[in-house]
C-alpha cells in the first residue's frame, strides 16, 4: 500500500490536465456517485474529465438520473489521461476490463473505504472508518477548493444514503456530511425514494419467492444463526441485475439470525454472495476466505457450483470463522 492523504491526492489532481475516473463493475450509488461528484468538481476546475465502468451490465435506471452522467463514456472509449482514479473498488479486479488501463496509468489513485482494501495504486486514499467512499471524496473536494454545488452534493448524497442504509447504521460524522450536502441543495426525500424505496412490481414477486424458500439455520455461525435466500438464474432473468442487490436488506431483518446471506446466480452456476451481520460477527474474513472482501458487517464474494454447493461452503466456513 502507498498511503496517501486527501491533501496529496488533491495535489496530484490539481497538477493534471486530464483525469479518468473508474467505478467498479456493477456500479452502485456509492461508486458512481463518487465518480460523478468528483468528475463534476474537477470539470468545474477546468480539467478534462471522463468517467467509466466495465460492463457488460448497463447502468441501473435510478443511477441514470444522477447529475453528471454526461461524463460517462464506454469502457472501450476511455481516453488516455494524466491521472486515473479508482473509486470505491476494494481490489483492482473490481475494475473489470479497465484494470489493465488503471495498472498502466502514468499516475494512479485509489479512493475507497473498504477495510479489506490493501491498496493497489500509486496513491491509496483508504479510510475504513468512513461509511462511504463519497464522504472521502468530499474531503478531497475540500482540499481542491472546489465549490460544493447542488449537483455535486446530489451525487455524493447518493453514496452516503445508500451505504448507510438510509442512515440506519451511520457513524456520527455521516450526519454532519449529510447536513452539508442537504444544505448545498440536495432533495433528500426525492433521492431516498428513487434510490431506496422504488422497485418494479416484478421485484415484489421475486422477493416473495425468495422469502418463501428462505432458510433459517439457528446452529450456524457458532449458534448465532444464519438466514439465507437464493435468487436463482430464472429469477434473475425476470428483473434487472441491480434489483437483486436489495434483497439482502429484506432477508437480514429476521431477528433469529445474526448473519444473513443472499446467493444470486448471475450466470448459470456463477454466484454473487452478499453477507450481512447485525452486531459483533465479522463477515469480512468469511468473504475474504472466498476471495472477496468488504466490511465487518457487510461483505461479499463470488462462488461457483450448484446452489447447494455454495450454501454448504458458506455454512462450513461460518463454523470456523463466524
């Protein structure tokens, strides 16, 4: 790791004429909001800025409404730049097909908040105490002296409100950040509805199937309990990929289980697994055991095999590390 401060990152960005900002694959509001918020600020300072992410998935509908989407270009058309910035990616692999471009950059910067991030850039600005990458980006903008416009604040608010679960597990500093963003002109009620409380009817039908087949294992996680649901490939074809991401927030409400998991079959036999815990169980080492990462109470990883295979492997791992 090459630890960096917000001051050194701001200095590198100030010295550059052109900057490319890369979000992680399957972009969520924190990675995209961080990219667009930073991009809008840098463009306002006269920099040539492009943002991108690796496909093949398209940008979720709610995120297409964020200010700054005009800065996005297709991954294959991302031009060369003086500085390349990764936002909210815990590993270089999370950049997908854009990883080689990042690795070959003249100057690379990683801005992130995942505790599992070991650093992979020339400058690694990683704050595991931050609730979202957007709040780390805000500190960089302050060092740049960039005006906090309503559009920039809206992008950063998208990351903040979603990564804190609408502030359900926010640290005190996040409320201060939220106040700044709201005072800058963010319509908090509107964006909370768009990002957190709006789903197509097909999502309700899918969730009902997942919950009907969910399993509660009270012996798992050393007796702390595990509840899990499976979103198989057939269910995934009925919804947009991003709609499956919020299923974990429903499953985790089972009071009998400390740990929750949702297995999403993103391709036949290929699974994305989301993990959550409520209090003191650390799910990050569990995710890391399978090549993933994240935070103490929110982590994820990829696996392959049948649904039974991936479930059994998680249960077995929770016996030793849960």
